[in-house]
C-alpha cells in the first residue's frame, strides 16, 4: 500500500496541477515584456517646449460693501460656540492663569529691584 501512494505523489508532481497554465509560459511572457520595455528608445528631449498661452485677465464685478457683513454673519453662524458651562470654566481658567503669571512677574520684578538697589545704591 505504501508503494502505491508514493507512486501517486510522484505522478501528480510530474503532471502539475490540472487546469492551471504552465508557469514557464507565464515567466517567458513576463521576460519578453521586460526586454521589450528596455529595448524601447528613450523619448527624445524637446528642445523647445511650447509656452502656455497667457490667460485673459478675469474681470469680476466688485462685490458690494454690505457683502462683507453678510459673509461675516454667515461665518459666525457656522462657528462652534461653547456651552455656558464651558465658557464659565474657560473664563475662570484664563483668570487663574493671568493671576499666577502676574504674581510670578511681580515677584521677579521685586527681587530684581531690591538687587539693583543693593548693588548700585548700596542701601
């Protein structure tokens, strides 16, 4: 029994998978395509390229002065506005940051003022 299955495997290997094209034929076609692409002469460089024609200036009607306000109003309608809670929270955060930065700058100013007074005036 073992001999028969071994012979079947060898036979199926020799015949290849049924219904599929020969791999060597595909490879040969691919190689021919590559050789043909390499053999094609490179495109000749154009000594003079045609300059594009100048486009005629586009003349548009000057927009109305009121159009600016209409556009601004429409833009404000599309903007994302924070909720009341977000606005209050962010306002408090800005006030706290301003207070902290102001206190830090005031402290630095105080220290430098005292330092300059001691160095220059000696008091």
